[in-house]
């Protein structure tokens, strides 16, 4: 009798208790630094004409509806032209130091940055909207952005972005 009562009690306890479980689904493709480096530098111009961005040399505070601003943790900022998808990077004082062009390469998006002389400075390979790899002109990994966090080549957090 005790065993039956004990068994019924256990059944009621288990039946009445909520069961918590969490299913985590992960998907997508993971890329190595070597793979992204190779893809990033395929078919990009090493030099561009600077005439198209001369009017952006000094930051103008009045932005139209076609521009968006992103601020970084080191107080530099970027202005994005929503129509051309060009990005203009400025120092804290509002001086242009880089221009970034968007290049679609198959299923990847490349953002190629050029200095004020039109020379290639860096390449960002966007493998998803939330993950980017940034390489310098010598093909060294500068940053691996995952969401708002930026990690260096050792996987250490070095900064954030809004």
C-alpha cells in the first residue's frame, strides 16, 4: 500500500511540475580567417579616383534624409550614404580619413576602404549581417566583428559600435 501511495504521489508531482527545456538551433556556415582573407581580396581595385569624394573632406553637420551616422567607442564616426552605400569615416574633429565602397561578390558583400590618396587601406568581408572580417592592406586580420563587438586576431574584445 505504501509503494502504491508513493508511486501515485511521484506521478502527481512530476505531472504537475512544469518541464523546462530549451532547444537551441544553430545554423549557417562558419568561415576561417584564411578563407575570408582569400575571398576578401579577390577582384577588388587597389586604387580609385579621389574626385568623387572631395566634397566630403570636412564633415557637414547638416545631413539629409539619405544619410545615417554611426559612432564608434573611440569617438570617430561614419556617415553612410543610403543611396550609393558609400561610407565616409571621420576623425573626432570631423576630418575625413577613409572612404568605403560596397562591392557585391557572389553571396558576400565587400566593403573596401581607401585613403585620401585613393589607395586601398582595408577590406571588410561581410559573411552575414551580424559578422564581418576586416583585413588591412597587407591582408592581416584587423578585426572580427560579431554583432556590436569587435575582436582582435587573438579573440580579445577591443571595442564596440552602435
